[in-house]
C-alpha cells in the first residue's frame, strides 16, 4: 500500500518556541479520508518537524537536515506533501534534495509563496515535482488518484508539474464563495502535546490555538502576498461549525482561539460575536482585522463575546507611503478607535512598515512616534504627563499593545516585488525575528536563494548602507518599544526624538553588534545602555514577549 506523508517544516524558532497545530495539513488529511472513501487505497500520517524542533528532539544546527531527513525516510513515503509558510521553503528544498537522493518519491509543495510564482519556482527547484496553486482541496481530489495511478497530471487543476522534462502550468481554479471549507482532522496529531509544550512556551496568551474561520481578503495592498493570491475573494466557514471547533479545542486546553484568516470583516465579526453570546460560550479569542474598517460601537460587542486580541496592520502614518502600498488610512481616527477598543479590554498587535524608497528621516521618525503612541494607547502629551506624575518604578512594564516596525518586505509575486524586481538584492542583514538565533533562518542559509518558492527575509531594494541603517535602528526600536513607557521616559530624560535617540544608541553599542548579535546578548547589553540614564529599569526582553 502506498504511503502519503504530510510534513510541517519548521516555521520559526523565535516566537517563544510556541508550536502551532498544522491546520493546512489537517484539512488535507480530511480530504485524504474522503479520497480513501472513493476506493483509493493508501495510508497517511502527519510529521510535524516544527514541533519536534521546538521540543528539542531536532537540533537547530547543521545536524537538522540529516536527522529530519532520516525521520522522513524511515516512514518510507511514496508521496510527500509539504506546506510552505513564511521562511520555511528553504527547509523544504534542502530536505527534498536529501530525500530524492535515497528514495524515488513524489514531492508536492503548496502554500502562499509557491502559488504566486509556481511555474518559475518549479523550474528553479529540480527536486520538487508538483506545486499546488491556491487551495489544496480542489487539487488533491484529482492529484492523489493520478499520483497513485499513471502519474499524468495534465488534467489536474491548479498545478505546475513536469512533463517530458518541461514545466507545465495548469490554470488555477478558484472555489465558489459558497464552497465549504473542510474541518481539520485532529486525529492526525496529539493535541495534548501542543498544549503541554505551549503551556511552557506561550505565545501572547496561554492556550493559544489557531482556527480557520475562512479564507481570503477583500483588500489589495501591494506588498501583501495573501491579498495577491485571493484577488479580493472572501468566504467564511459557518459560524456554528467554528464555535464547535472552539469548544472542542478549549476542552483540551486550547482556550484562546485565534482566527488565521486575514482581515475579518464587520459582518462576520458581528455574527460570530452574537452567536457566542447567545450560546454563552466563555472562550477568549483573537483575529486579524483592519481597525480602520471597524465601527467604534463594535468594541463592546466584541469584548463581551470574548475578543481579547486583534492583529492589525497600521503600516505607516505617512500619506505618500500609504498611497504606494494602496492602503490609505486616517491615522488620527484609527488611533481614537484603538483607545476605544483598549478601553473595552481588547489589545492589539500592531504591524508597521518602514524603508520605503525616498522615505525621509522625518517620515521614519513620525512612524516611530506613532508606533509608541499605539503601544501605550495614549498620545505623547498624555504619556508625558503620566511619566511626570509617576515614580519610575511604578510605570507599567508591559505595553497596552504590541507594536513592531519591519522594513518593507518583498514576497515573490506581489505587486511590490514585481515593480522592484530589477533592483532587489540579497543583503547580509534582516530584521525578521525568525532570523536571530537560529541556524535554519540565518543569512548563511539564505544568501544564495532566488528559488521564488517562498520569501527570503534578506531580500531588499535599498542600498546596503541603508539596509544597515534601517535594520539596526529598527531592531533597537522594537526592543525598546516592548517597554514603551520606559522608552518614552528615556526620550524625555535625553530630550530626543525616537530616531535621534536610536541613532545615538546604535553608535554607542556598535552598528555591527546591533545588526548581528544573538538575541540574549543583544538584549542584555541594550538594557545596560538604558540603565545609564534611568533610576529604575525593569526586566527587558523581546524574546519572552513580556
């Protein structure tokens, strides 16, 4: 009997080592069961390399590929399904090369990155046999029977494959907005292992688990890969089905549900919240959403229904940059919304962008200034009054909201990538948090990667001198803004703007140190710098999310 292996490669090692249940593979597992029900004989299982890395079963060094490859080969797979997410495409490529040397199996890859550059990526990745574009459900029901049979994928929708040595790319098929999204097959994993591991390594909230509320995004931001692959299409799972899954996971210890879908819309959030209140289900949850598109009066409803966290893209308060990325937002009114939601007990993870072509230091300083205000939920006038009236040791340690600034990131296939492609180069430096302290995501691993199978965190459009400037300055900014009240106090003591303070701090610590030092040493020395100027400095670490 043929054996299918669904592999979740490491996604990161940085985010407190939290291991998320691999939902995409579990949904494919449900589809495989349905295919088995149609008379196709095979066995299948999930191998979660991400969990094993974070548990310490697999090493985060050069031994990883040998040990992970051995684990895969021990399963004797005939078909391997890899999901690519974020940076882990390089892990997929290296494992595929190792596997193909010892076992002639079919390797299939899917995900956001492979979708956008499928044909070109397949041509650049000789050890990958098939790339699935978009959703896997309309593909796998045709792909697996063909793979078990004659291996001719000519009529399989939404795939890129090789035929007679040439790459063939079949048209992508989009599912109808009313097409159901399968529920995940949780029997393929031991949920208790994830809950137990994450109890010791929590992300934002203990019991943090992911749930798929639906798919798609209604917006078309130029830098965003999900926006590009969905093309404005959106569909949701039925609310009762979602709540049932929330209850199931909560009973197993996963009592904080976070919805993976980009930018949940007002109507869905309204329906979900009312249903949770009607059923009196006391489960905390969070989601992605655009704060500027949510009405003020939704804050009490969401809070009463258990919403405690929203990830939102503030991006930039600067109008020129907003126009460039096709996301024009009134920062003043959005900030007022933030305060209303905070007042109702809802926190934010706020994402900001810097490093636009032609960005001035005044604009960068403005972005930093706004990100600090969003982190504390107060404008600087109110913040400074609070600092003046509060003893240093009594200032809040934790931020009201977590606000981080990243350099403009280029995902192959996005509009920004296509526009800047001729100027892009691989820098030695990156601000992506997965890169620090991990062998798998280091520059040495990515320095030659133009596979287009996924995102390379070291790709940049700026001259190398400016890459160093942004990455060093923003790494320090994100460190300081994890304790924004003390960051603002440091600014007040030194009478400096955020950017001026950070530039002096980079000079003092050394630019190369800030750019490349391991996170534990970086945090310790940065905290010691702050201690020179303040009477009291709290424990200060980004890694633990405190």
